C-alpha cells in the first residue's frame, strides 16, 4: 500500500478523519489527502488528540476557508508544536508552503511518519506508518500536486466535513429530546389512517413534549453542572463556559408554561406564543456565537486542572447516566432553537383549514428570521476574530480594519510598478471597501498602501485565472 494511503489510515486511527473519508476510497488520489490537510486544521487536531493540551485550541482557526494568512498560521502552529513538544528538528519538518501550495507533499508525509513513530503516539497504541513493504520512492506521485492546488482552491471541496462543526450536536439532540408520541401514532395511522386534525394534534404534542424535555435538560445542566462547578471555577470561567445559560433557562420556563396553558384549550394560539417570544429568544445569538469557544475553554480547563477534571467527571455521571459529556450538552441549546421553524412548518402543513393559519404562518416566518439572525451573528463573530488577527499582524496600521467591511480573500501576488515596471512581491488583504497592500516581514506584514475601491471596478477573469496564478502567485 502506498505511503500516503497508510498516512490517511493513520489519521483515521488518530480520530481526525472519519472512517469513510474519501482518502480510503478505492478511487482516492494523493491530492485528496493533501487537500484535506492544506489548511492545517486536521494537523493541529491530530497533535491535540495525541497529546491533549499540546495545542492551544483557541489559537486554531477551524474554518480558515480561502484565507492563506489563516491557513499558514495553523500550519506554523502545527510545526512549532512538532518542534517544541515532539522534539522534531527543523530538517525533519517542512516549510508551511510545502503544504499550503503542496510544493513538497513528500516532506509532509515524512514528518507525519516521524510523529507516528514517536513515543507519544506509540502510547496510544496506534500502528505507525509506513510498513516495511512500502515502496521506497514515491516522488513521482507528488510531482503534479502543486498544479492541482492551483486548480482547486480550498473552498471548492468539502474539506470541513471531517472537522467538528455545528451539525455534530444533531445526533445528541435527537437522542435527548426523544418523542414517544411518534411510534404509537405511526402504528395507529397504519391501522386506521389519520385525518388532518389527527396529524395536527400529533404536531402539537410533539412541540409540547420536546419543549418539556428540552427544559428538563436545561434544568439538569444547571443543577448537576453549573451549581457544582462553581466550587472549582471562578465567575469569569463560568461565563466563558455557560455564557448566558441562566437567561436561557428563564426564557424557556416561561415558554413551556405558555405552551402548556395553550394546549389545554386545543393549541390554537401556539403561533401567537412564538410571535410573542421572538424577541426574548434573540438571546440565543450571544450563546451560539460563543458556544465553540465555550467548548474549547472547558476542554482546556479539564486538561490543565485536575480539580476541574474530577468535578466534571463526577457531574457527568449524574446527567443522562453519564451518556453525554458536558461538551456535548452545550450544543443542545443551539440545536433546539434552530428546530422551532421546522416544527412550526410541519404544524402549518396540517393546518390548511384552521382559522389560526395566518398567525402560524407569521410565527414560522418569525422563527425562520430567528434562525437566520443566529447564523448571521455567528458569522459576524467569526469575521471579527479573523479581522482582529489581520489587524495584529500588520505593522504601521493606524486604521481599524473592521471599518472596511468583510474580508474577502488574502494572499501573495506580484505588483508591477508604474514607474520602472519592476515586479515586487506583495501580500494583499481584500476587503469590501479597500485593498490592504503589505510586504511580508517574517510572520508579520509591513503596510505599504491602502487602496480604496470606490474608484475602481473589480472583476474576476476565470479565463486567465490559471495563467495568472502561475505568473503572479496565489491570491
């Protein structure tokens, strides 16, 4: 088996790639593995899995997308930990561009092989690579990868499918918020058939039951985690992990009470309830945009402090019989709030002749707006973090980058002077309103010029894109 295929299987054993990742498909090519590693995220995650605490997860940009700046930052973080923690010499590692531009993927594979043989990895019981029967010379396999990297930007493939993301909590949510009404109703429908009113009532019961179970889950987290953890965590650490959890509990105490009271009279006013609660549910924006950081903070505290680790393990056994970790449960509120529009959509579908249909329709639109708002707040928070990293890396920058809109793309290119036509290497950050032109200065950048775009017309020329990349560098 080729060395790169063995590397892919090793990464699966390290639990950074899913077992069915494309690198193990019979049709897989070496570029599939290179593309999965190019942004540095999985490499940092791998070191974290092998040696918890070796990588500061807060320093990792988990979704760098098209940003060369953020991808290279991740790769440099990986290389530093390899040197400082795993003791690899610089000669045993690779240049960040060897991976990002896939200039020398053989060096990357070689470095990962050395890590697989390290005692830290061996303690985990993971079989190292390559095996003895591996072909010694695979240089030909890696030769065309740089051209493929030019043709396939990082944003084109689903490389984030193997990275923890928002959807990971869905299975946990479904397991916790189970609804017993469905199976009896399905059997009844198969035997007797169901009217639209029967289906509507089934939807109403589902909304009520799932809300009750969700509220109980919130209470369990407060009683069995929040209160006990105050013994070992200071107020700042509590806020970092639980954000505005207490506010969420108060809102859902009132929401569940309103739903229960309405169900007594047949559930016809459910739409009005969600319309009334829309403003109060906006607090989820704050919770959801800090959720990922909350999980990372919790993981770091568990790794660094024995008292926190013991207390969290003790608390875990009291919730769902230890089935879920607190890190998992922190995802449930986001999953719940993003389910409301789906529940109301199903209810609306079985309320064609009901007098409250218009109100239900407005409630559905309100919950759809809420979901869009939450996603937008999360994106804005991620964007501000990215802008902050750009800001701190550019020397002599006297303006605030956040005033120039969203960052679009960044990368290296060659700039031709109007005076003597000489070409110079520059690094640009493209925003909505400006182009920030810089000169690389080690790992930082020196500001050269700010070009305001209001006087220019921007265009993307796909016909010349490949040639431009070859002559002018990646952008």
